[in-house]
C-alpha cells in the first residue's frame, strides 16, 4: 500500500518512520524546504521513501494520504488549492488528518473530500513524542467505517488503541476532551508540587509517594518529574497546548458548555507565553505557580 505523509515534525517524523518499518512505501512532503529530502535520506535504510515538494504530488501517488500539521489553517492549506491534496487525490483514496484541529473545519473538509470521490478520517492522537516514537499512540477516529477498516493496518503501525467515534469531526471532539483533561491535570500537578515545596517536603520523595497512589496520572509521572528536575525542554509546547485550548473554548462557546478549569489553564499558560516561553514544554507552568507562591 502506497502511503503519503505530509508534516514531519516532533510527532510526524517518528510516525512516518514506523510506517516505513511496517513495510509501507512512503511519499513525504513538508512545508519547510529541505526537511522532506533530509527525512528521505536519513531513513532510506528503513524502506522505500520518496521526498516531493507539494501535497498535490503526495496525493497523486498515494492510496492513503496522512496529514500531521499544526492547526486548522495548515490542514486547509495542504488540502485546498492547485498544490493541495484535493487537486490530485484519486477517487477512492483516503485522507487521514492526524493533526488536532477544529471539529467544524474537519466536517467541512470531509464534505469536500466526499465531493472529490475520496474518503476522510479525522484521527488525532494522544501519547506525545514518546508514543509516536514507540508506535503506541492512542488514535481517536471520526469518519466512515469503510475508510477506517481499509486504513487500519496503517493506523496500527502508529498506535495501539484505535477508537472509532462515528461521523467525521467526532475524532477531533474526542481529542479535545483529552486536551481538557491533560490541561487540568497539569494544573493539579503544579498546585500539589508547589504546596509540597512550601511545606518543606523533598519533592523527589513526594513524587515517589504520589505516583504509587490514587493521585497518580501521566501528568504527575512524566511532567511532575520534569518539573522537579527543572527540565523544561518541549515534548509538547506551551503554544501548542494553548492552540488546543483555544479550540476547546471555541467549541464550548458554540454549544454553551461551561469549562472553568480549562479556561483557568488557558489563562495561566498565557502567563508562560507572556514571559516568552511559549516554546517550552507545558511543564514550564510550574514556574508561574512558584512565582505566585513566592518560591522564585
């Protein structure tokens, strides 16, 4: 099966490598000049991979076309226009958007794909860079069952839990539920560690204790450890979490859903951005709590 992959960033590059390891023939493109060519050169030992310049070239030679880019306008840009996926995608081909974008925009693009004779899946992921590298991502899927079943071998090369939520756009809504919980869990970890520090506790010992009990979470295990070690390198950048929370709050406003904790997370992360640290990992939020508590 010939697979196209557009977007080779922190998440996309390891996902594409796993597709090569699984035996899929890949055509790749990025919006950053030279990046696709470097990926093809560096990973040629894993399988057949060809770098091209445009999304249209990717679509022309692929049965399944995957996009893994940043935001709704980026997905729109690689789908529409003379150099976009829809310009050359063959009838019956499947477009899988694994980015995290607006459910509303997703539904619009799914209708455009249908008008071109193509199938659309929104399949955003959770599991971070580690999950992308290890091929253990959680994949939340919206779209037609036929498209999912045809694409399942491709998705299984990148993830371990693949859940179908029904119509196009529902995968994105499920991902936004995930982003609400990760943001709110992040707040709880920052509060607990700040409280522990003010109480004079050794934070490494506290982390060891809390990860063994009912308070444990991925945020505590992974991000809490990084906070204690003062490791603010990004696996998931503050600015990307903020993008996702803007999607959450926009959708919540449209359907009159009250999300006070998500809104608070968004505001506090804005303080990190105001310091010019939007490229930090989200664990950098601990610094704002420490400042508010007079610890730094």
